[in-house]
C-alpha cells in the first residue's frame, strides 16, 4: 500500500508550521515575476494564498470576489499591477516579513582593474 499526501495539504501544513518556508514561497513568486515567468509566479502565489491567508480573507482585503482572485492567480490569469501589489502587500503583512529588492549586475564575472 502506497501512502501519499495531497500536494496542497502538504504545502498548507508546511507553510503554517514554518514561516521561513512561506517566506521562501513569496521570494520565489517575486523572483519568477522579475525573471519573466509570470505564470509560475501566479501559481506559487495561488498556493501561498491558499496555504496562509485564504482566498476569502484576501477577497475582503482587496474588496473583490474570491472567484476573481482565483482567476487572477490562475496560470493564465492577468492581475492588474494594482491588484498584484495589494496581494503582495497583504501577504507580506500576514506573513510578517519585509521584502527587500537588491539590484545586481547581470555580469557576474569579477570586475577587471586596469594595471599600469
């Protein structure tokens, strides 16, 4: 007999027990957006919302229907920048952590210095 657990249930349990895990999901979602992978980002955000704040409470916070938020965070959803910002800010407050953005060069090779 094979023992398995539902994927969503596993993510939810882990996010509830481990704030670092939930914060890591948020980090991955933001990184996916910034790396040009919005579909992946939306799926991660959807799992994070489902595992933490829930769609009903998020809907209240955004003054939207939960069905609308489900659509926004579906793989083919298209949330506006305002809605995406509100979702991220609400999750950030719920999870009680700060998001930091740090710019870095695309060129990861060491800088060359001129020698005389």
